[in-house]
C-alpha cells in the first residue's frame, strides 16, 4: 500500500484509527472485572468525553484565520447554548438530554464519515456517488444498530417520554426497524457494487473499507453487547475519543510545521516532541477533570450550573465539529495532506439557519410537551414496556418502579419476565433478590444474589443487599466479607456501615460495631439506621438510657412502626412502662393490625395489674393470632377479673391443643381452688402428674390440695416425692414442714423449716414456721430470735411484732 494512503502512518493508523476496537475491548472488559461499569463511565465521561472537547475549542478560539471566518458563530453560539442548558436544568426540562443523545449519535457517525472521506482523498479517489454512499453507509449502519438494540431503544424512549414525547407504538417501532433493515441492506449492496467497480479500476481505498467495517462492527457490538448499556457506551466513547485526539494532534502539528497563523498556544503545544504530546494529553485530562470532580459537588445549585456548563460544552463540541474540520476547506485539506481539488468552503446562511432550526424547534416543542404532560413514572415505564415488549431492560426498569411503590409481587413477576428474555441479566437477577429479601424469602434472595455476582461486578447497593441476605440466614462471616467489599467500593456509604455494624454485633464484635456506628453518625448525624442500630447495641450492653436516646432519635427521623417498636422495647428494658405503652399505642394508630404491638401492650398491662386494659389486646390476638400463649394470657386476665367461666373456656381450648399443658392445668386447678372445688382441682393435677410425674410444682400443689381434703398421708407423700426429685425445692419443704406441724411431728417439722431457711434465707414462710413452733413450745428465747428473723425479711409482719411484744399467744394453724 502506498505511503501517502495512510493518514499518520501504517502502525499509528491501525492502532489509533482502524483496529482500535481490538485494543479497547479487552482493556474495557478487564476494567469491568475490577470496577463497576458506573465508575468506569464516570472516568471516561469526564476525562475522555468532556476532555476531548478541548482540541476543538483550541482550534475555534486559537486559530486566528478560522476565528475571523466564523467570529459570529464562535461568540453567539456559546452564550446561546449555555443559556438554553442552564434554563433547561433549572426548570427540569429533559428535552436537552434527548437532543444531546441524538446529536451525539449523529456526531459519531459523521466522524466515521469524515475519516472515510480522508482515506478516499489520500488514495486520490474522487467520486460524488462514492461520497454519498459513504454517508448513507454511516447513517444506515449507525441508525440501524441503535434502533435494533432493545437496550438502547429503551434508554431512548425513557428520555423521550420523560421529555414529553408522544407514545410510540410497538407497530411503529417494528415498521421503522423494517425500513432501516431494507435501507441498510440496499445501501450496503450498492456500496459493495460501487467499491468492486472502483477496485477494478484501481481507484479505491482499502483503508476506508477496513475503517468502515471496524467502526460498524464495533458500533453494533457496543449496541448489543454487553447487556450493561453503560459499558457499551464507554467502549465506543473511547474509540471515538482516541480517533478524534489522534487526528487533531496530526492536524495541528502539520499546521504548525507549515507556518500557519494558528496562535502562540497551538504553536507551542503541537510540535514533534514526545514531551509536547504528553502535555497535550494532560491538557485534555485537565479540561475533563472539572466534569469528574463536579460529580462530588454537594451544593445542588452549583451542581446544576456545572451540569449546564458540561452540557453546553458537549453541544458546542458537536456544533463546532460540524464545520471546522471539513476537508473541503482549504486549510483543513492542506493540513491533512489532501490538497488536490480542494477549495475554500463556506455553507450558505440558509443552511446554517436550517440546522439551528433542527435543534431549536424540537427542543421548544419537547419543553412545552413536558410541561403539559401529567405522566407518572409508572405510566411512563408501562408505555416503554408496551412499545418494547422484548426489552429485558424495559421490564427491569418497570420492576424497579413497581418495587419503589411497594408492589413487590408485581415487581417480582416483571423481573422474572426480564430474566426470561435474558437469563444473564445481572441487574434484574439482583433486583429479584431484593424483592425476595423484602418478602423475607431469604434463601431465594441469597440464590439470586449469588447468581448475579457470578455474572458481573454489581453496584455497591446490591453487594450490601447480598450481605444483608447472608446475615439474615446466619452466614455472618460471609456477610462480613460482602460488607467489607461494599465499603471498599464506597467508603462513605453510611447505610452499609450501619448494616455491617449489626452483623458485627451478631458476631460478638461489639466494640468494633460501636466504633463503626459512631463513625457513621459522624458522617451523617441524622442517619436513621445508624441511630437504630446503635440503640440496639447499647440495649445489648445494658446501657438503657443511651438505647432510648438513639431509638428516640431514629423514631423522630422516621416515625415508622418498626422504629417505634424498637423504641418501645428500649423503654420496656429501661423499666419505663408508661413510655413503652405510649409508643405501642402510637404504632397501633399507624398500623392497627400490628400483632407485636398488641402482644406487648397486653403483657405490659397484665404485669402492671391492669387486666381490663390488657383484655382488648388479648381478644384481638385471639381473633387474629390464636396461639397458646394468647389463650393463656386471656385465661390469666379473666382470672384476675374474676370471670372464671371465661377463663376455664380458654384453658379448655389450650388443653384441646396440648392435652397436658402444664400452665393451663395448674391455672385450671387454681380456678377450682378459688371456687372451692378442691376435688376437681386435685383431679386436674393428678391427671397432669400421670403424664409428668416429676413436675415438682405440680406435686407441691397436689400435696396442698390433699392436705385441704384432710388426706394427710397422701399430702405428705406428694411433698416428699417432690423433695426426692429436687431436695432444694423450698416451697415443698416448707409445705411439708407445715403439714408436720399440723400432725404434731414438731421435731421433724423444725428440721425442714431450718433447712428451708438455709436454702433461702429470705423465705418468709420458713421463718414464720420456726416462730410458730417456738410459740407452740413456749420457748421465749427462740420466739424472740425467730421473730427477729421474720422482721428481717418483713419488718411490718404483725405476727412477729405481736410475738416480740408478748401480746398474743401462739396461734393455731
């Protein structure tokens, strides 16, 4: 191939212009393994996409001849576009983004067309038909690649509908695709035929053909793979930027070497020296840096202004490139070494007006349409799914909206449809996992997250959800690994820090958990989850006041039932019953069906001796969640209220479910005792002991009933049996001693009373028993000693006081 057929030379042309995708693809895919696509895109968008605007700006404002030729455009266009962009972003008008997207595709295809024309000119190929076919090839292949891509069309329709655009039917999209298919095939056949004829005459450019093949193939690759739309855009953006920066370097260097009137900055920068090339690249990166670091600006107004400036810079780049690089212009052609047959070219003013109309008219129409539109996010995404029923991305986006509105079941169905269309869709798989997590289907959630992370590197929020699923199924150590991975990607993610602290608590690493939560609150003092988890940690540590303080703050920031419940529990553990009841009542105002709130209120009222207030909550629980505990609670409350038949009915329901329920049988026996039906009470206990013969409490209670029925031998046997099972069981020992007193076996009775006081020095019954025996024996010294022992336990005990004063005589049992 002839030397002059190359633009920069064999190796640079192939590496930087023609075969560049062969370098870009492996590097991008490697980066995708190490970083999220969103992180890669942020860097490329700033340092590449925004940075490569600089060379065009330098030529527009640094080339004196060019500036003189287009002075009005170079002065008015920036002011106009900056004003339009600023107004659009401040008023939330999204049409400008749609214009940028559409113009960007046009800009990309026109760059490819420009390189095709340069290669033809380098090969001295001059054919008007060939030029038109080159343009139609670029237009049809770029447009068809975009239109046939379900993912890219989903993004386009999202912006189009958000901007106020009318509904596009699936049939219209199908018709448009068929049109572009026919157009692309027809143009390609015509191009191949024309190129073949030119080749036979030795008047064709092989490099142009290779360039077109690599550009179209890479464009289609980026449109259809990977599923992650961001990664595809990144790869083609790199290709576009490398081509652009390379040709601009060559162009300006040639102009400097030929002594063109280009200005001091261009003369200094574009020289045949490696240091100047490095400086050129640094300048491009610096120009793009303000876009990159602008992403971290906290002030909303400043961020909006910066976004408007970046967008205006993008539009100016598209606009300037439309006329400052045309090889039909004399100075452009000369700098590229294609001078033959070129002329000074200035488009008619009518053409410029028409091009501006193409920009302005749709922009203002979309602005009006958006302001008049009342579409919701849900309606918009339903329209996209209807327009593109085979788009997995459209299904996934609809699922996200449904999930945000709390319709988890519908979201699950939509995510599943997305996965049916594309089983390797990691985002849809992870989103399905999130819905399972919300539905407490932890095993299913875990399976989805594991599959998703196997497919690709996920955004940090999905790794956090993966870690949450692992924690909830008890895989805390693996969860810790995922939490740490999430924080490596985003060290300031306070929510992840809060969940990780909860996992550390479960691992027993309380100090590290506390440190992490305090750091989270230092970063975000009003973070709800951090306050809630720190409150739970203090509750675990027994710091009830601090637990209440943090749960109080969490409930103030997010007065949801779950936060109020945590606060109520902290109040309960701090012994603040009234405050706990107040929080629980508030929960029932927000969610009248909260089983946990009803259960806690019933328990608190019962413990506070307010059975009449506990009753409504227990009745609700018996209706909605009729478990054994609820029925036992009702029975106890009915006993407190003296409504024994109702209590008995509840206990019978318990015994129907669990025939020998200990507490139910003992409470039933208590009811019979309260009603004076000792025989029934004894029968109930003996039935229970038939199944549980080693229950010392039941044996003790049966012994007392036997004694009341004057069955002293059976009573003694019951007490002794209880003590055989547990010789340290003080109630049975005291009751046996009392029975022995009644049977006048005072010596053995005294030994049991003495042993009871040794086992439990504060047992009032045991001390009273010894006092009683001393009175029966008339032993004044013992009476005084035992009365003092009683008063040590109960200083107001009247029997002991009487004994001390010698007022009363020993009382009969």
